[in-house]
């Protein structure tokens, strides 16, 4: 059964204004997807407020279908954009998609079974030769937690504890513009576990894309912050194909 807790999207959106990870994620996704969206039907899984939908249209998507288990997430009015209130746990469509985007969504799965159900349903929603782009936080304990001060500065921080393993809970704090944290719990899965899950769901050619960084971000944010985002990389973009 899907767990439908209301994700604090408002605070998340405020944190994102200071979060270089968002810029890295957007640039990396844009770079990886730029030749794959023209004329395509795109499913935006867990679209939230639809932050990336305009990007998909700018890259030539013919249609974007956003789903989220919270209702009324995106404004409609653009004939190329549709929204449906659905959970990844029980979504079914009467059409197939060329591309699925799943951006910072599946780490809210409570355990491996939920993760596999969501990824399998995304696989079913795709046409043969369809492509999945899936962003998740890189859950390696080597990353260590940022200090509270850095969290306030950057908009969020994950709280790592020693000895985390697959399925363990991990907290993330999102900070609003006044520096007040809101806690959210997500599940720790290793990169190999995500890869195994994509394969088990039927995806092939599963790979992780190198993050894209713009030189000007080093002067804007400081080299130390950029290095903190990349060594090791905070987030992982998987690309996988339905053959
Ligand atoms: C971190 S937000 C990301 C939103 C958007 N993809 C972005 O990157 O801006 C996660 C979103 O996924 C939605 N979500 C989480 N689990 C879901 C599920 N099982 N089915 C549908 N939506 C889900 C939440 O309601 C939330 O809007």
C-alpha cells in the first residue's frame, strides 16, 4: 500500500532556491535528455509543482503528463500538459510514454518492495525503446552530514548516521528562507540496489551519468561548496532503457 504522506513541497521549493544541487541536477538532466525529447510523450512521475516541465517542453516534448499522489500540483491550461493524481504504486495508463522522468521521488519508498513496485509500474508505462531518467540522492555514508550552519546556507542537509544499510531510514532537513528546518524521512538505498531494482523491473543498459558543472558556479558559490557537492557526488542520475 502506498504511503501518502504530504511531502513539504513549499519548504523544499524555498530550499531549492539556495541549493546548487538543483542547478547541477537540472543541467545534468538537460544535457542527458536534450536529444531524446523532441516530439516525444513524457511522463513526469512525482512531478510535484512541475519544476522541470517547462524544460521538457523547451527540449521539444510534444506532451507532458505529470502525476503525483498529492492533488492539484501543477496548473493546467497548456494543452501540451496534463496532470493526474496517481501513486506510482497503482498507476496505469491507457497510453504509453516514450520517456519517463522520475526526479527525486523513489527514495520515499519505504522498502525495496515498494521501490520495485514503483519502478516496475514506470517500466510498464513506457513503450518499447522507452527511456527512464531517474534522479536519486547518492546514499553513501561516506558523504557525512553537513553542519546545521551549512544546511541553513544551502537549503537542506541529510543526516547520515554510521552503519546505514539498505532500507534504513535517513532524515533530511529542508530549511525555509528564515532557516527553520522541516524534517522528512527517506530511505537509504545503495547505488547497486537501485541498479538491481531497475534490472529486476525489466530495464536494460542502466547507467549513471556524470554530473555537469558550470565554471561560473565555482565563483558564484565558492569552490569549497562545489567540491562538497561533487566529492562524492550528492545525487545520481540513472538512465535506463526498456528494450
Ligand atoms: C522531492 S519532490 C520532487 C518533485 C519534482 N519531481 C521535482 O524534482 O521538483 C517528490 C514528489 O514526489 C511525490 N511522490 C512521492 N512518492 C510518490 C508516489 N509513490 N507516487 C506519486 N507521487 C509520489 C511527492 O508528493 C512529491 O511531490
